[in-house]
C-alpha cells in the first residue's frame, strides 16, 4: 500500500515529485490490495483509482531523471550503466535511436549487447509478479516506438528498415520465449506510431507499403493472423 501513500502526498502538495527506482511497481501501487478495503461500491473504487492516477506525471523514474538531467556527451553511457544493473526502462525511443545512429544499427556489437541486457528482466518475470505486466508492456512499447519513429524519420542508408527488422525479430522471439502478447503489442504500437503522422507515413507511395510488408512478415513469424 505504500504506493498509495506516495500518491496521497502528491495530491496534498502540488509541488512534490516522487523519484522512484522501482518504477514498474510505482505504476501499479498494489491493486490487489484494493480488494481488501471496505468499499461502498464500484464507483467509489473507480473514483479513488482516478484520483491516484492523476499524479502519475509527477512520479519520476530514476531512468527518466537521468535522461532529463545528464549532459548529452555522457547520457548514453549513464543509461547503459543503468541497464547493466537492471533498469530495463533506462532508454526511451529517442535515446535508443541515438545508439542506433551512432553504431549504424542495433543488430551487432555494443547495441546488440545492450538489447540483450534490456531484455534480461523479461526472463525472470516470476520473481516480480506485480511488475511483470508492466515490464512486458514497457519494453514492447519501447521497441515499437523506436521502430515507428525510425521509419517516420526515413533514416539514411536504410537504417530505419534495419531497426525495424532487428526489433521486430526480437519481438517475435520474445513472444515465443517470454510472453505471446509481446509481438502483438509490438505490431499494434508500432503501427499506431507510424499512422500518428499520416503525412510522413503516406508520403512516397512505397513507404507505407514497405512498413506494412514488414509487419505482415513479423505477424506470420509470430503466428498472429489479422482479419481486419
């Protein structure tokens, strides 16, 4: 229940921020504990949950704090250090694209080792049952957003397609090894990301066709069949 006490403090003092090193559990502050309280009805529970969610923009993960405050020249290195000690939320899409641009891709060398480290917590979800769904959701969202942003930016030398290929194949593999939801979330989020900018998505006629072709290949590899 401690997650609720943090949020209650944020409701009382509008100038407070919470810096959390346990970000996934901070976003799911004991929902199973709610059932044990003496509620007057479902509406009261929903009002309470809405109030608690209203302060989420002031719950700052350690990873987000580093991304916001670290000098540009050392930011990627510091984020890599966070990943090594278990912070799978260290990178956002922009930071991961910086790595891809610097190393001309994500499929080998240091970027490949980085992705392996980011995925490591997914193979130990049983140790963290409360935060497990958020780990899957967060990494699928990161891979999808990175792929979508890369595609919309039309990175040179087909770097955008390399990123889409690497992350899409990893999403399929994680669907087989960790959670069958992973590739489905990846494809849904990445498609939404691309379609959020229709001018770029539907610019040159072959762009959106190329993207959808990659999505169909990934859906076939993961066994997902779309009917509409």
